[in-house]
């Protein structure tokens, strides 16, 4: 998957995240993030979810602002990423409450919410509630978040990305993956 950006861009992203004190030993962001975005193209309903830029709102708690901003900066510095024909745009947002998150979704026309790793589960639950209300993708880079609430995530299995799909949550926001994807993913019921 790192070939989506090229090895050099993936290395730059990983170095930037390590310098920020962000990357954990079990997450290779240069591999996991492209895989997380690419998997959305396999949603049978993706084409019905809009046109134009695919905006991902990177949501963090106030204590995670520095990590979020450095992550978004590193992501924006990478070569152009697309899901099918839609260019991906990254917007950062510091979570305060559901009403504020809703206002930012409306302002940015977000198509997906990416939860910053390390977010507390009560806040993840609030973000998930807003994602359901808006029928948005809710994405994670931690298995626990997908196992408990969110529809789609990617973690690392050795040096390879492992797709995790919470089938119940995915259905709740109208996401349906092709059978071929479900065979290679770890599916949570």
C-alpha cells in the first residue's frame, strides 16, 4: 500500500509523525493511512455519496491538538491522494461537543471523520453519534475503536495493513463492502 504515495513519501510521513512523538510502534502511518482511505473505494455505495473533493475531518480532543495538526500537515504534504476520481482533502477539528462537530461537518462538507488515535471512548462515542446522524464514514487507526463502535479501521499486522470492519456500524451509516473485501478484512459483528 505504501506504493500509493511512493516509498519516499511514506518515509517522510513516518519521520514527521515520529518527530512529533505521534507514531506508535504498532502503527505505520505511511502504510495504514493510504490503506484506510483506499478501502473506502470498495464501498458498494461510494459513488452515491457525492462528488467533488472527499473531505476527511481529522477529529481530536483538546489535549491532542499538536499531534492532529502535525498529522494533517504531513498528510497534506503527500502526493495527491484520490478515492476513485475524488481528491482527498484533510481538515482538522478539535472536538468540544456534538453541536460544534455538526457545525464543522456542515461548513467543511465532510464525507468522513478520522478519529485521532488515543481519543477517549466517551468522545469516540459522541463522534460516532454525529457520524451516524450524518451517514458519514467514521474511521480509526486503532482496533478497539472499530471493535466497539466505528465502522472502518486499519491497524498493522506485522508490516502489512489489517483492515477491520465493524459490520453492524458500517450498515448503520449505509456502508456495504464487496465480498472480496470482507474476505481479507477482520470483520467484527
